[in-house]
């Protein structure tokens, strides 16, 4: 049966990227060697890294002065690499959920941390806006898409200090004005590749400003200087990222993707609003195009397990909500086809008909 993959991460990737990856595992582009058995310093693999960085620059319109590199460790490792490299005295964090909070916690080990804004008062169901940003902080950290709660910051904010953004779950989903950010980073496994690679986009002039000694692997300057090759990078994930970005380019890039993403999320949100069984978990203006969170309406809560069982039987994978929010979460990352969103809507309508008799 055809599966509709709504997994929050690791998650659906373009079919062509998965197919090319499976071929490359056996024979990497006619070299006669499996991709996973060859030197990361070979000319062939070096090309993959160079092309992947180039696709980042091209698809995100990254201005001069920025570098892109890939490391292991996941976004969570960046949570402490960021203050290690950038926090001299004080940093600001916007607390919009679990990942934002984890990032902030790590910064406490390196200096003073202020919570500039939070949406914890309403269980992270919205994104704080219009808060004033102190100018005496080394950087402001934000999380643009809150994967667990299903909220998203839909525009690039103006920030008087260096702006650092965790874009793990919405990178490449919409056009971004990279020039407004000092650094953008994220784990690959939500929207661009398999688990194991982390991307970092950093404006070079912000580096080298802290007085503490920095271990080599943590030091962004060395990662930048060695173009992802300071040590063995995550070879296989980087290859899949390249294939995913080639696919993205082929369908028209980020602008086109954004249109498709709005359409996909739109059909599901419309159904959540129409269907008397469900209600959205995030406020309308801040709801995410990537992670659609919804719960059962009053009176229908007993259908939680039934919905999961029946949706699974209908080929829908990964709809269980995060335990902190409950209910359901449909992740509609770039590679999810519109037909999967439509299949979910159809299923929700059938579910309504069956259970409201
Ligand atoms: C998944 C996620 C993380 C954690 O990523 P890891 O690569 O597992 O460390 C961090 N931030 C956001 C927004 C995420 O969605």
C-alpha cells in the first residue's frame, strides 16, 4: 500500500533523492566504489561537498561574506557551539518551545542569558512578536519553526544585534532574507536529508570575537577554513542533501516550494477548521506550514487511539502528536506531495462520517 509519510523527523525525502542515494551506496557515479566506502578527500566526494554548498548559496540567495559548512552532532550540538563561539558576556533567547529552551540552557554555561520573549504562558501555541530586543547582547537566538508545537515565524525579523536562527524544520520551505541573520543552522533530518548532518550558514565577520579558547572541532573558524573537511564529515547525509537540493532546484526553487507548501498546509488547515471533530493546536496567524498540530474537539477525545489506528490502516504514517501537545501532528515538509495532504483530508472526512452517526 502507498504510504503517506507525515513523520516529524527523520522524515520524507524526495523519491528521486532516495533512489539516487540507494544507487550511490552500491556504485557512486560510475566510480565502481560504494559512496560509503570511499575517501571523503577523494576528488569525487569533494565535488559533492562543493556542489552542496553551492546549491545552498544559490537556492537561498546567500550573500557574499557568508560561509556554509556541514558537521555532525545534530542541531543540539550547535546549541553549545553557538555560545562557545559567539557569547562573550550576554546573549538573548526567545523561548518558543522545547528546542528553544534547550538551546538557551546550554548558553547558560558560557555567560549571562536573558529571555527576551516567551510564549510559555499559553503553552507555546503562538510566536511572540513586537518585543524589544536589548542592544547589549552578543546575539539573539530564535527558533523559526517550532516543530513540536506547530508554530512558525513567517517573516524575517529586524534585529539590532547578531541574529542566530535554528531553522532545523523550515529551512528551504520559504524564501529567507539571509542578510538579516548572522547565523542560520539546523539538523538535516527534517527537510533536506537523513539524520547525521547539520548545516551551518555563518557570516564570517562575527567569528573570532570571544576571548575563551575554543577546541578545534567546536571552532567555527576552522570549520569555515576547511570547508566541512576539518575532519571526516557526514559523507552519506551530505550526498543526500545534494540530491534533495537538486530536486528542489528542478521544481523551481524555494519560491515555488513556498507556494506548494502553502497549498499543502492550506488544505489540511481548512479541513481542521471545517471538521467538527478537530481543532488546531496553534493560533491561526502563527501556525506552521511544516508541522500541523491538531487535537480532538470537546466530546470527541475518546477517539484519539481510533484515529491513529484507522489512519495507520489507511497508509498514513507518523500522525501521532508529540506527547507535550497530544493529539496529532501532520508534518508537511517539502518532499510531501500534495496528494498526501489531500489523502489525509479525505481520511478525516471519512472518519467524521463514520464516527458522528
Ligand atoms: C529536531 C530539532 C532539533 C534537534 O535536532 P537534532 O539534530 O536531533 O539535534 C532542534 N531544533 C529544532 C527546531 C528541531 O526541529
